C-alpha cells in the first residue's frame, strides 16, 4: 500500500466508479469525495459506497453535507435541514446538536464516514459571497458553541466532522472558487475572533480541519492551504491539532491545480496538509500523483512528512466506522427552519394567493423549480399563486426588464419590469431576493418594486443583512434550502411555521 496514495482524496464523474479509480482503490487510495452528480438517491449512494469499499475497506468516503444550501446526499430534493445561519440565529446548541446528529445518522446509514462540515467561519463581512448563510453568525463565542455542538452531533455516529475553512474565510469579499482572496488581519486579530471556533472544535475532539484558499498577508504571502506557518506552526503546534488536515479543492482558482499543474498539491503536502482534495479532472489527478511522487524522490517533500500524513489518514479511517447510533429525525429540520424565520411584515398569512416576483435564484441545477424557488414551493401549496422568475440582467441587457418567464419556452420573452408588476393586478405582491445588500441589481429591483407597490412583502432568502432594506415589510429565511422556503411558505399561506424577529 502506497503511503502517498493514502494521502489523496480522489473524485470521479458519474454514478459508477471508473476502472482507473477501482485500480487506485486497490492500491490503497485514502479517500473518495462525492458530489451531487455522483448521487441519484440514498439507495444508490449506499450501493456506491459498498462498491467503493469492496476495493478498499479502510476508505474515507467524504461529502459536503452542511445542511441548507450545501447538500450532496439530498441535492436532488433539497436538504431536510436548514443551514448554519438559521441554527445560529435560534441559538439553541441542543437543537444544533440534534440536527447534526440527524445528518450524521443519514450519512452513517448511507456509508459516508467523513462530513466536510461544519463551516466554522464567522459571518464577519456582509459582502462575503461564499460564506454568508453557511456561518453560525458573527459572534466568535456563539459560532464556537454551535461548531462544537454540530461536531458532537455528527461524530456521535462515528462520522468524522471537519471544521472549515482554517484559519477563517469570513473576512473575505471574494470567492476563492474564482480568485485568490487576500485578508490583512494580523495573527492577534485571528486569535481574538476567527480562530475561536476552530480552537473550540479542536478542544471538542473534531477529527479533521479543512484549509482556506486565502492569503493572510500579515502572516504569510502564501495561501493558508500551502502555508507551513499556518498549517504546521499555527494549527499543529500552537493550537495542538493532531487530526487530519484536509485541503479545500485544489482546482479552485485560488490554487489553480489542473491537468497542466499540480504545484498546489505538492506545496500543501509539504506545508503540513494530510489529505489532498484533488481536482475533478482524471488527468489532473494522475498528474498530481506523479508530481507528488517526483517531489518525494527529489526531496521537495520528505518521505517522513508523507508517512506522518498517511498515518493520520489511516487512523481517521480506523476511527470513522460509520454506524448510526440513532435514527435520523428530518422533522427537526422543518421545526428549526420555522423557528429561525424573521417575521417583520403585516398581514400574514395572506388572505388571497399572491403574485410573486422571484429573484432568489436557483440553488442547484439538479433541483426542479418546485423545490429550488419560493415561487415553486408556493405554487405547489396553492396552484392559484401566480408570478415570474427574475434573473440578473446581461451586462449589455435591457436593465431590470430582463426576466425568465415561468412555463414552457413559448411563454414569452423579456418584459419591462413595470409591465410585469402590472400583471399582478391587486393581488398581494411578494418580492423574493437573496443577499440584495451585496447585489446591486437586486437592490435596484427592490427599490423599483417598493416604489410602485409599497405594500409588497419582501422575502430575503439569504442572510439577515437584507432586513434593513425593507423595514416593516420583511420576511427572512436565513437560507434558501428546501425547508427554509417551506417555512416561509407556511407563513405566507398559513401553515405550521412559526417565526421570530
């Protein structure tokens, strides 16, 4: 069994493992990371996990199952659980632990033994495009308490949790999937705020930590994922973490590994990472394996460094004998989503079916409109609901008149916004936005709609940072997951949802 292979987290396309991956598993590959496209339903996932482990019983099968907008197992139906923002707002750590335990039971039953969750990042920058509702909040102590509760819930089923993105992605205002964020916070700043949840998670026995593709320029000019000072000096030596350090995906633009380069993989292993999340492309994965082998031969990465990481990964796999200690309780998710609602609008539930302008976006291409949008959820509950989906205008487009009408392709082309509003007549008007505070086109849309229909109800499906844009007219979900949308539909149409402001 190769020491190097034990340090690699591979990926593949489709729902059946290809032959090259089966051979790699036979050679001792450490882990496989599953995405939504690998999973059709839970029965197929259980079969896939058994197939993978038939080649390597000591395999880590990983997935990002945070709840809310980040789900892999339930990507085709929407998560049964709200995300961190909702749980942090409720601020009931017992509920967070039970929700995470329910997620852990689901994963354990389906053969996943490494959950790349929770996000331990602070919601410290409202302009952040990648954390937002994935954070438990802005207060370090609150985030720490819920990070610990989530960790305990997941790990109660011998599914390893993973705190991410170390040493914190909350301060950024750019998406590391697209570019390399740079943060100028000092180490003392991080110790006082961003590191508090990670330190708490380590104290609670979390089994893995994921790196951030973020430069902390006052500490190291290199991204944290490839920073020896941050991974070995800070995480290992100062914070005392002895578990597995997992990299974020190495093909993200902030690192940029692809089929022509694997320097991020080499540098991250040298810096102290243990489990390398390889690019999705098969050629890029094979290049990474060759490049890492070459780096070991020429001394760029020491054999001792590889052996240390391989031992940690194998110890994690030995611990993570996923076994559901109790049954999943998806009803907890609906209850939590209802408790997290912000209800600051009069006249709800509505007396008549509304007309809906839905600019909330679609969370996943795998979801149909009924599950992915509030308009779809409302229509499923009440067929008399009418409305239109609105999309961001093209750069050279016709301003806010750009729309994506519902229904078949012959439903019509883009219309002027005023005409779209007019079609609603005297019906109650509901406008759906998502993080309008950081999206200029949505702020403009919101202003135009309220100027024409000041009685409109604004539903925000992102963070609560939108609330000030529509005082006295606002319903906030703190997330756009299925249960978040269903909870606000309960409030609008009448149902079991309960909110708090």
